[in-house]
């Protein structure tokens, strides 16, 4: 989706943001967006890590059961 915007689209978005929020609020808004993205990436990474860890545990249990048989 974002790959289709291009330079003119980004310029338009920046100009609209400047008009709506004003130059004094843009750094604060940018920080908030950055923190939100960082938290989202961190949560996604933790979720995948937890899921992979559970899959490994189940795989070990299944391997033990297969060896018993």
C-alpha cells in the first residue's frame, strides 16, 4: 500500500499534516507514531517468539512419546 504513494503523495501528506497539526505539534506527533510502531514491532516479535517456543516444547513432547512407542 505505501509503496504506491510515491514522492508527490508523501509531499501532499506532509503538507496536510503541517496544515492540520501545525509545525509545533509535528515533532510530538512523529515521536508518538514512532513509539507506537516500536511497541507494535516488539509485541509482534514477542508473540512470534512465544509461539515458536510453544511449538518447540510440543515437538519435544511428541518426540518423547514417539520414542516410548
